[in-house]
């Protein structure tokens, strides 16, 4: 059974930081690039950050320079360090293991991040 279990969301003031974690089980973690998406109320889900199997990263323009995606293959875990948070970062954040040849993609359950004073 494949599981992507997220943790680390919560309420933070503007300018603050949070770190999201996503622990994967039931997949060969090193075979998957990993993504973080987010969905704000009334908006479409958007891709925030990607880390490849080789460790290369890519970010949405809206978070570039503030967010950092990383992975620990020994722990089957991907992280999203979020700094200088803004109210517009408020959303449910989802961990995603995209489909690869021979396997479907998988999603975490979502973690609420609220940036508010």
C-alpha cells in the first residue's frame, strides 16, 4: 500500500517560516521525482516545486528564492522549507509522486498552511 504522509503545516505570521515533510512508503522512493503542489480556496492546484531523482530542483516564480525543496532518500522523505511567508502562500499543500513508466502517480492527503497576522 502506497502512502504519502505530510506533516508540518500550521498557522504562521507573515515573514515566518514553516517546513513541510512528506514521508513515502510502499514505493521505491529513489525512482520518483517528487513535487509539492498547493491549492488555495477558489483556485486551481498549482505546482510549487519539483526535485528530480538526481536532486535537481525547479520552482514556481512566485516562491523562487523563498522556498527550498529537498529530499532524504535514506528516510524516503521530501521536504519543503518555506521562508518569508506571505498571506498569498495560504493554501493546502500536497506532496506528489508523479507517474512513471509502469506505475501511477500518488498524492498525499494535504497539509494546511495559513499565513496570517
